């Protein structure tokens, strides 16, 4: 199965990609002052391994940068994604930067 090419859409509570059959890959978020918190990311099992969560993270982090928001990566996927990319570390809220090396 080829990876879905649908684009990432931001809703008031999620960054998401609509998938065939009505499935959705998504990252929940909420704003907390000048920060954006990412508590949970989901890729349906049938669509795992296709880079969907990474596409969602890229779009969500680009949004955070554009809006001048600091990221609170409470989701392990977001934390690991950012930790592996030092160019993104400046996005992380100073209170949570230590978690990138944990």
C-alpha cells in the first residue's frame, strides 16, 4: 500500500491526516498561554510505518514556529521526534528542554 498523500489539516484540537476508509492519523494539541502542548499522537495500525506521524509533527512544529509558540512535547512521539533533530530544540519550552536528553 502506498503512503497516503493527503495533506495535514489543523483543526481547533488536532493536526490530522484523513485516510482511506474514514481513518484519521492525528496529534492532539491545546494552547497553554504562549505554549502549544502535544499530549497524544495516533496513527491507525493499518497505516503505521508510512511516515504519517512525522508529517503531522513537521506541520505542527512549523505552525508553532510561525505562531511564536513554545512547544511542550508531552507525547513521547513528539519528544523523540524533536530530540532527534537539534534544529528544533529551540522550539521546546525552556522548562522541558531537559526531557529531550532523557
